[in-house]
């Protein structure tokens, strides 16, 4: 079967990490891409689950909300002074990040 070249545009950092991982697996990035393409053709599908970015962000937000809810349940007995101190600490942290 004749071989052809294929050009793919990607982020430079992603390419470097991918290439390094492929080398750790004992193959070239080219071999890994060929394995991926053969799997797609053979199964007529992407061989791993793909989630929309929005769905992943929503899942992450749901996890944060659940963590926050659990955290709030642990703090139900906080005084108003403790709450205000925590708010002030968060504001100071956010200000320091800017």
C-alpha cells in the first residue's frame, strides 16, 4: 500500500508532551497516530469517550458545588465573626491573585 504524508496542526506543547509519551511507550508519534487512525477505521468510531468541553466544564462545576455544599454543612455552626473573617481572607486571596 502506498504511503502518503499527512500534516496536522497542533499546539507546540501538546506535540512535545505527546511525542515524549509515545517514546516512553516505545513508539514514535507517527506510529501512535497510525494506530489511532486504524482503530477509528476498524471500529468506525473514536476509540475513547469524547465529552463536549461544555459538558466537562459543567461536570467540574457540579463537583465544585458538591464540595462546597459538603464544606458548608461542616460549617453550619460558624459565628458571624468567623464567616466575616473567612470572607475577608477570600477577598485578600483574590486581590493578591490580580
